[in-house]
């Protein structure tokens, strides 16, 4: 058991920031609860001053983490920040929500680093030839999606499981508690990319689109992350739609003559892409005019389909790679708690619980 004096000697400024942001409180609020000045908290987090042992113990108590959590890990895994992560909008999300989300992502990155000391996960291979500049035409993102479908041998078939598809390529996917205005985000600045999906979004098609959208940022924009960049977001949307349903397929199946909503429902259920996203694809590929697109989106709003589309309602896809890795660890006598303790991650119970909800099985690469 680490005492306060030893913990103070090993104090990590970034872990203090991470613990505070996971709790979604400001420096001023932490200072008030811990009985120190706001300037002191700023100096602790900046690394210009180290807390005394008694203050260290009080900070751990307020933040509801063990003392060890606030100390340096044996391997300093780069931590996600708002500036190095891809968020869709800076207007719809608060700074506090974004910081909380990236703090959870940092904890996940640290846990993955500890797991990889013990289990070999699928390798991630960047595709530098796919990198796009924000000024590139969205058609370039369409072409990138065609390339990925070819390289990953998807043929002319629907993507059977979008989450497993990218997990097999070495991307870590998790469902975590995000705010209502953060559907998903990704982080590409560490040794292995992360995709974080909201665990309270219960829409199958929307979740698949989110997964493909974040994959676009990983493959197209990793060299220069910029949250909520409008052109990058448009490219990611175009890539996502093209990955889920190629242009040739939607052109062949698109309603001809009199408009048929039932045909869009059939396309939706076969390809696993929402009617709303299909309409956007139709507009982008000039299958319908901009005016017709706007008219049909208004009709969907009147019918309440923007909230709940017609057709079979399926549960969102669930990540499986980490659960399998943890299952393999446990088969070999290593508990998740032991892994967390080795990385000074104990106290992150809410995150660890959410990562391990599904039954665990031996690690396999192919689904």
C-alpha cells in the first residue's frame, strides 16, 4: 500500500488532471473541496509545484481514487486531449464534456498499454496513401472508401459488423459514458488509435455510421488532428457513407420512377445504413436534387422518422476485442484488477466495469 509521502514523491501532474476531468469538475471546484488555492491546483497540474503528502491524500479522497492513481505509471502512455481528438462539433459540446470524454479515453489508452504487455492484439497498420488535406474534394474521401473496401476484401457485400471490422485491423473500440451531445470521437495520436462510442445511443444504423466516420479520421486525417474541422467532417461523412454502401450498389437499388419509401427501408436493412444517410448519399451522388433531398428530409421530420425510422430496430454493435483479451488474461490467471493495479489505474471502476459487460471468450482475430 502506497503511503502519502511516497505518493507525493511520485506525483503525476497529468494523472491529477485526468482524475479531475473524469469527475467533470473545474480546478476551482477541486481547490475548494481539497482546501487549497485554485492557483495551487493550476501549479500542480502544470508540474511547477508538487503537492505535500497531506494535500496528496486529500486530493485522492476528493477525486475518489487511490493515492497510486495520482502517480506516474511505469510507461508514460501519451494521453488524449481535446486538441488531439476528433469531435464533430465544438458548438454542441461543452469544454467540460469534451475534457471528460478525453480523460476516459486516456484511461482506456493506459489500460490497453498494460494489456498489451501480456496479450498480443491485432496490429494496426496506417495507410499513409489515403491521407487527405482538408481542402481536398469530398470525392477524394469517396475514392478512399473504395480503396479500403478493396484492400479489406469487402467486395460488393454489406459490412456485416462495422465495429468488428475495424477491431480486426487493430483499432481499439469501446462504449463509454459520453454526454448526449457527443455521439462518438476518436484519438489517433497514440501508439494505437481509439474509437469511443457513446454507450447510451441505442440506434444500430447510427452507431455503424459513427464507427465508419471515426475510421475515416483515423485513416484520412491522423497526420494533423483538428477537432470539428468542417471540411474534415464532410470528408468523414462521405467516407462513412461510401464504406457502408458503395456508389454502384446504391445507384442500382435506388427507387426509379415514383418515389418508394419502402424501397429505402429495404436498402437500409440490407446494408445497415439509415434512411437519412441514404438520402445524403443520394444527394451526394446526384440521384436526387438538393430540393428533393430537402423535401424528403422535411417529410421524415413530420413523420417523426428523424428520431425513429421505420424498419426493424436492432441493438447497436458491441466491441469485443478487449473483452476477449481480458478473457485470455483471466484464463492464464491474471485478473483485470491486477492489470489495472500494475498500471496505477485502480479507482477507475466505472470505466473498467463498462469495458467488461459482455461475456469474455478466448482471443480470436476473425469474428
